[in-house]
């Protein structure tokens, strides 16, 4: 779901960088409020690498190929660290492999990063609602995993539909974008199940890696 070079007008790309800068500033501000802001850096680095690699794992789902996103997991596990982690991974993907683009990096980072932060709040809210010790993290993880993919796909669909270049065959492109978006439905379910399993396991074996809601 990376938006490549040339797909968005210059004004939108500039706006993307402005929004990403503001979101990055806010995220870093929230991180610095923590008692030990450096404590989460190793976990953030690990998940940055996982996100970097996951987007190169292509899964054929006709008529397209899609890749895992891990947005929900990253958001739930990192909180405000998710935004800088995702931005760094996207930068290296664009520079090293032309996956996405430099001009669209701001837009991509804002859309992925915002989805991760929303997933974080979904995770916290769901964990507070489902107070059962047995299923709390499983349900919260499942909803975070699903929301990470759902929000990301929706935002990318919205941006691409609104700002498609007029030089392209707009109707054909819209159909292709719709099919690509629908192709992510199986990924959404799979990531929800994987997130639920992961958080259920971590809540028992390594609760320090996740924010266990009492």
C-alpha cells in the first residue's frame, strides 16, 4: 500500500511532510514525558526491522499481491514510538529499494503512522472494556491487528481516489485501487488472529513487552 512517486500532486506531498512533521513532534513530545524515554528503544528498533522486512513478503491474493503490515502490532506494542519507527523504516525502504518514494514519503509515513497510533488507542480501549484476565490481551490484540490494516487501507484508498493524476485513465485506476483494497481483507483477518495469538502469549510469558491493562 505504499504510494509511489508521481501518484500525488506536489501540494499534497508537501502537505504530507508538514503533517508528518507535526505528528512526529507530538509523538516525540509524548515519548519524552515517560519516566525513562530510552527504555523502549530496543523494542522499537526490533519492530522497525520487522516492519521493514514484512512489506517485502508478497502474498498472492488475486487479482493482486499484498503483504503483511504489522501496523496494529507495532501500534499496540510501541504506542507513540510507533510513528518514528514506521517513518524510519519507510525512509530506508524508499532510499534502498524505491519502495514508495521520497516525494510521497511524508504522505506514506503519515498514513501508516496515524493508523498505528489509532491501533494503539483501539488496543488500550478494548483492553479496558474486556477486563477478563484470560481474554483481555487476546481480544485487544485481535482488534488492534484488524484496525491497523483496516484504517491503513481506508486512508490509502481515500487519498489515492481523491488525488489521482488526471493524466491517467481515472476510471480504470479507481477500479484497480478498489480491487487492491479489497484484496487486503484476508490480510486484515490474518493479522487480527496473529496479533491475538501474539498478545495472548506475551501476556503470559513476557508481559513486560506489552502494556498490560489492569
